[in-house]
C-alpha cells in the first residue's frame, strides 16, 4: 500500500511540476515537487514478536535534512563510507521517530537501508513485542528542513491496518487496537 501511495504521489508531483512558480519547489531528479512526504510502515509480526518498521523518504529531501542536522554532505545514492552513512541514517531516524508500545518506550534498532529510484528505504526492528494494544508515535521526520512536511504512517496489527497523517508541526499520533 505504501509503495503504491508513494508512486501515486510521485506521479502527482510530476504532473504538478509542469506549471506554476517553482521558486519554492525542491528538485527531485528529473522533476520538481511542491510536497514533502515520508511514508512510515509499521507491521507487528506476532510470530517473531517484533515490530518491523520501514521509512520511505525522497532521497534528495533526506540528504538535505541530514546535511542540515549533521552539517556535512551525505550521498545516499553512492556513499563513500557505507558504515558512516548507515550510522547517520540510523541516528537521524531514531532521533525523529519514537515509539511507545502499550505505554512503554521502545528502541528501534537499525536493520539497513536501500535506494529505490527517487527514494530511500530505511529499515528498523523492535524485538520482544508479543502484542500491541496501543502504539504511540512521535514522528518529526524532515520537520527541521521543510515547513510543509507530511508524514504518513501505516500500522498493521493482526491483519488490521490503520493509517494517519501528520503535517508539520503535528508530531504525535496514537493507534489503538
């Protein structure tokens, strides 16, 4: 679902790039986009007792946020030092995405990342989560870089999928099952 939504946004953004004042738009590869969107997917894997977390972020927007917070250029498409780049990605997302499961703060552990066309996927996991009745999310991804940032979140627990949207400066959402 997130992949198709992200592709829809990409097509929408491409169509919008053909006209209008582009002074406030960000260049993404071959096109310009007026919207700043991340997609976070969280799946509860009851069998493995884990939360599987994936974040999809436009690569150039992510690089801009990393540069703004780290004060150094980061090339996610062709990193010179993959280990250092992974640490930057992990640290940034862990600082801007916090989870509480049933009232208890949990730590998301970095699994890896990969580039896909114009976006970067980052993967995390939370271990020892047998059940989820309530998930509280604080999400401020890219907020320091883009005033109009939109963070879409999709959560699946026991086959039940729920979605929410946060628009900067909104940071908190609660899912209950």
